[in-house]
């Protein structure tokens, strides 16, 4: 049998490491990472409504916060 519970507060959401980095970036800030990590940062920012752009630099990618 299932018990219905009322007024149980929802725990605060866990923020991932990439989301934490993106959240701390100011517009114009950049980071350098691998291609795979760059993609993960891009999607983390997208879920947060933050815009990033990325460019390849040699074998790594630089990511800038643009909005």
C-alpha cells in the first residue's frame, strides 16, 4: 500500500560541476577544455538559459560566455 504524505518540502536541486562553472562565468570569460567536455559545458549552459560559444584552438576548445 502507498502512503500519501502532505507538505513534504522538495529538496533543493543538485547543481552539477559544469553548471557551477558556467554559473560563475561572467560575460566574456572563457575556459579551455577538450572537445567532449566542451559539448557537455555547452548543454549544461543551454539548460540554464545561458549562451556560450566555442572555437577550436589546436587540439582543445575554448568556450566563452556570450550572454
